[in-house]
């Protein structure tokens, strides 16, 4: 039977203390990602009128953040999250092959 990409005997090597630490690190990463997502998806857009005072190539900055900036941040966030989670998985020996 497979569990998280490996057989169960590999995952039993995590002591309860190590498993707790693993989930604490994973939850911390999740909350960080959600905070960045919230800031770039909602908070920055709430300040769009103030950002529109700044112009780049004749377009207001609020327009750039809504049309391009948030999307770029979201894509970057996905790749950053995967890299960080893989590092955590490798550190605790639960990574996929």
C-alpha cells in the first residue's frame, strides 16, 4: 500500500515527534503562502485608487497590479511553494521518488 509516494514502512520511520515537527513546518509554509496570496489578491487591489496615482508607460499602476502583477505573483507563488515543500519533505525523509 502506498502512502505519500512510498510504502508504509518508509513512513513509519517518522517518530511522533518528527511527524509533529514535519506538520508544523508544513502548516507554517501553508499559512505563509495564504498570507502572500491574500496580500497580492485582495490587499493590493484595495489600494488600487492610491496606486493609480503612479503611472507606468501612461497606464496607472493599479491597472498593472490587477492585470499582470497579481498573476505573476500567483505563478511565482506556486513554484516557490513546491520547491519549499519538496525541501521540507526531503529533510524529513518523506519525499516522493
